[in-house]
C-alpha cells in the first residue's frame, strides 16, 4: 500500500518516495518481500499521478523487482479494494504499508503461517510507555499491559478478505483487521519486531537511517542487504 500522500512528513513528495540513504523508501520495502520470497507476487498500489514518476525511478536506479502497479482509491479502504480486485485465485495475501521498510523476515513468515492456520494474522508490539485515558475532561491511568501497537503486514486468506471488503466503507475501518472482523471472524496476533516502524514524520527518517546503517553499513544501492 503506497497510495497515501504523507502530509505529516511535510514537503510535496509523498513519503514513500522520500530518499533514504540514496534510495526511495518504497524500494527498500519491495526488496524485503522479494528477498523473503522471490516467487511472491507483489502488487503495488500507487496514486495514478505518480505512476510515471515511479517508473522513472525504477529505470534510473536499476530496480528490477517484479511487481504490478494498481491505481489507489479515495481512501486506504478503497485502495486495498483496488489491490484485492487485481488478485486471482485463492491463497494468502499480505497487506503491508509501503513506508514500513524494516519488517523482519521471521515476522512475515509467522504472519503467513498463522494466517494459513487460522485465516488472519497481524503483528503487534506491546506498549512500553505509561499511558493515560482522557474521559469527560479528566485523565486517569490506564493499564498499558492491555494495549498493543499493531503493525503490518496483515495477512489473510484471500477470498474471505475480498468478500469482507464488499462491506460499505465506514470510518471505523482503520486497518484491514477491522474490515475482516466486521464479518465476525477473529484475528490472531503474532509478535512483531520493534524496528518495523511506520515512517510518518521527519524524525522517523532520522531513526530509519540509524536502523538501515545498523542492518547494512555499506547500504547497497538496490537490495536491503
């Protein structure tokens, strides 16, 4: 999923195209899944206005990871719908944020194996900070052991997810798991990796450079080492 504009990042360039150590964030993300399974079909959902720009980046940076480009929709929900319509046959589908380039191989594997067994799987990490609940203008402590941060990829059996996305859109559909759960089907969770951050604000890019250089000090031009 690379259909967003990334307004919180600032600037005119959508955040999936922002350079990270000389290469667009999006290319690192594609490389992670291609290296995890070179036979996996990759469907990239992009704003139509940036299709030509993306093709130019691929040519200039010699990026040859096989993938199909599908136009995004009005919201993330509609963008996922467009991506799912491009899929044929049954199996498993992973929906991943383009600006999460540091998901670990073992997390992807765990999500797929769990979804194969139970139908749906999402990665999470526990909340570490103290949290408070604001209610009726008053704040009170909240038990953080009950809270988890959800990541991607979120992996599902393909056909049931396509059927779930026939629901009318509502603002309560904050991710793919909430759409799946609208059919009253539970989602199973697996432990994610802390480095799997979503690049949303400028400080996230600074942190991403630290992560990238720790994973690969030489930072190869196309792959994520």
